[in-house]
């Protein structure tokens, strides 16, 4: 995995954390950031954030998408 792929993974994780914290801040303001960080960590560390049975295929599709748009 290249550095560019890792940077994009970090950016996607940041978007997941920020969006989920923003959405959850209305319902659970004290736990919104914690839940956002947990969801972002689930994506970043597993890249199979929702536990699908075909996690390897999902990760391959994400890598193929990165290869298409990140030339390095």
C-alpha cells in the first residue's frame, strides 16, 4: 500500500468521524465525538467497517478505486 493510499484512508476516516460526530451531536452530544472516532477507527483499521462477509472483495474494490484515481 502506497503512502497516497494511506493518506486517502486517513482523510476518509476523518470525514467519517466528522460527519458522524456532527449528525450524532443532536442526539447524544456527550458521546458524539467518541462514537465518531470509533466508526473512523473501524474503517481505518479494518477497511471493512460494516462487517460484510466479503470483506476481502470490498477491500480489493477500494484498492482498485485508489489505483484508478491515484497514479502513484
